[in-house]
C-alpha cells in the first residue's frame, strides 16, 4: 500500500517531466543567467528543496533538461534490437524525431542563447554538448557499429559516419531557421526531409555486398 501523499512511480515521472518542461520554457524566455531556481520552483509548483534533492544546482537542472530530450532521441535507436528492423526504417524514425526536436522553436532559441552566453557560462555550453549532441553522437555511432559488424554498412569510423548523418539531418534549413528566415517545418516536411536524408546517406554508406 502506498503512503498517503507519496506519489506513485508514474506520477513522479510525470511531475519530473513537467518540472523539466517549465525549466526549459523559463531558460528560453528569460535566458539562463536571468532565471533563479526559486522562480522555476514557483512556476512548476514544487519546493526548492525538491529541485536540490533531485537535480542539485541550476547547472545540474539545465543538464537534466538537455539529457531528457537526448534520452527521448536515443530511445529511437535500441541497441539490443538494432538488427531487428530494416536499417532504413530505423534511421527514418530517428531522423524524424531528431528533426522534430531540433527544429522546435524553443530549442532553436535555446541554442542561440547558449552561443551568446557561452563566454559568460562556459561550463553551461560544455554541459549542453555533453548531455545533448555528444550523447546522441555516441549512441548513433554505437548503432552504426552494430550494423558494420553485421556487414550492412561500409567499414569506416562509426563516429565519423554518425557525425555526417547528423550534419545532413540538420541541413541548410536549420541555419535559416536559426537566423529567423524560416519557421519550424510541418510534420509532412519533417518526414520528407528525414526520408530524403536517409536515402542519400545510405546510398553512400551501404556495404557493397548489400547493394549487390
């Protein structure tokens, strides 16, 4: 029997996600340096003690926000079942999720703020890269390595392949969006973007034995 007042595990996860969503919104709207943990606690309707207990300081909370979105992305690349689905199908699912997340207005604004504030908060830029891009790159490289061992992809540094694929997914459109020259893509545009990128990538990276 659960104790009165103690949230069930599912409820705790929901509350945690809600807290991270509030934190992301405030970081984007006001900038990292202009947001206090007290403000985040008030907006999320949790105690300051709760934030310290679960996340530590503000930089740790920021890292948790980035890690949360990175985890959602990594979930599309299950390493233990890497060979269970067609490679193209899995990469399209990953690419669709990546583009959808990467092109969200709040994420675009957050990246812009990080670049602007990197000189003032260098540890923040490092936290963002380690918890976001680096984790995604490592996960994708590990996924590619599994397919290389199975003879499905060319024998090449899997980290290099992962970096090239991610760069292709970002494309020129992301730069235009970050400069405010273009809005977020529609779901249909995201799907088309992901499929075209995956097909182009695989044409250059599939093992010759697979192509033949």
